[in-house]
């Protein structure tokens, strides 16, 4: 290999990665960060679509570089018998196979889960798709925004009475990738215990519906379809953004003790005795009136003052940071949540394992077919 793999709990694991763009590559990036050898299979000539997505630095896509760092690349034309033979040999010897083609595509190539498990009974095979391999929508094409829209996420995001709003990050792709990563590692434990491999069917839609949380629970409890309520919470108050003299902050007083501490800190002790705010359920029922009273006090001083006071009182609160403020914060630096890979600054690895290093310098993402000669010689 052109660069050493990081030491991690997954060292020695071989992953055949047939996935593209984000959900699958995000899952396999997590595996690679934890020491697995990930061989990425790409289309000859163009490679993964995300190689051509911005932003770019020195002609390299950071979109691609982030989720493909530390992997090997081999360009294989899966319609070519010799290349397909290499792909099948790679899958037969792998511990994990990850793909995110539309359901049925891999089976037609002889790389479906039944064929793979027959050849390699200890294999963990993971398929990531928009809507899963079952159900009436299984053949629908999907990207993150489509799944977000159909999952209900857009319907409860935004200000009350306003248009639907897509969250600023690709939650459908990333949540599917995280579920795939967790499912793969759980399945590997099953292989170690029983010797039996398995097939994981991970749907972006399922993963995103699972994120509805309070909105879904509100509907299941009442039968009433929830609407967008801005930055408020569907069950807890005060749990919202609030305006200070200069900027907004977030305050989350999720129980009676925290609410009392908040009221005292803002010089509003009378709120605690107000029957409208006696319990969380009462506070939530009157959350708009409560927000008005809290903001009247918060608007008298700037955010820095109130955040300092709330911190001393133990009330969970924080500024509404810009991306630059978050990425450049001392907490981000201390947690090594910005790393370098091939000279590019990229988001880091959130899993911190005491027995393994968490290097701030990570292996770079591969050039297209950078390891093609080596992989063909090994699996051809």
C-alpha cells in the first residue's frame, strides 16, 4: 500500500466497497478510520460521482476526500468479464461488502447477497438504498433531498406557518451511513460468535423516519399530524432559541429544577409560581407566552452576558454558532474534530477509543485506480 493504515479495533478487516457518493462511503470511511482495509471499486474513467462535486482545493474534491480517506481505489468495469471476476474474487475474500446500487443490480452481476454468502458464509454484506429492498417504493431512485421530503423531515422543519425547509446537512445520507456502520459492526460480532454471516438491508428512508422522534411520537400519541414549530421542541419547554440584545442563543431547561434556575438567573422568580408554568406540560402548553416573558428579560443584555450567567447557574445554553465558529472552536481542536488527509483539512472521527490512537493526520483519499495494479494482482 502507498500509505499505512491507522491502527484500530478493525485492523485486519478487509472491506470491499462498491458504494458511491455519500451514505455508503460515509459508513466505510468510519470502518477505514478504525483500521479496516477498504478497497473502493470505481467506474473506469470517471470514478465515483463525488470526485466531481465541490468544494475543491487544489483541484481535489473535498466532498470525495472526506468520506474516502484512507481507502484504496481500483477501477473495474463490472460489465467486463475479467473485471467482474476480480470484483467477485475481492468479495469472496472480504469480511465486509458494502454497496448502494438500486436493489437487484448487484444480484444481476452475480454479487447479490445470496451468491456472496454462498461463496463466503462468514461475510457481512450491506446494501444501502433509498427505500430498502422490500416495499412498494423499493425501486424508486433517491437522493438525500428526496428522502428527506418523503420521510416527513421537511414537513416539520421551518417556522410555524412557513414553507417546508430542508436541514442544512444531508441527514438522510448520513443517518443511513451511521446505521450501516453500526449494523456492520454488530453483524461482525455475530460472525465472531456464531460463524454465520448475514445481509444488512439499510434504507435511507427508514433511517430518516427514525429521526422524526418527537414529531412522530406526537402523531402516534394523538393522531394529529404535527406541523413545523420553528426551533421549539414538541414535548419540552422552554427548549428553544431566544433573542438577546445582540444575537440569539439556545436555552434548554428540560425539567423543573432547570426552569427554576433559569427564572432566577433572568430575575423572573415569579415564573416558578405561575400556574401556567407549574409543570413541563403546562410550560409546553403555554410555550409562546413563556418565550415572550423570557425574551423580554434576555433582550436587556447581550448574549455573552447571559451565556455566562446561565453557565454559572447550570442551565444548558449556547450561542448560535456559524460554521466557521464551530469548526475553528477550541473544543473542536481539543477533540481533534478537524484532521488533515493528504494536506486537506477535513472533519475528524467522532469515535474516541482509549486503547487506540486518534491521529490528527489521516491517510489521503486515493486517486482513481491508484491501487488498481496491486488489487488486480492480489485478486485477479
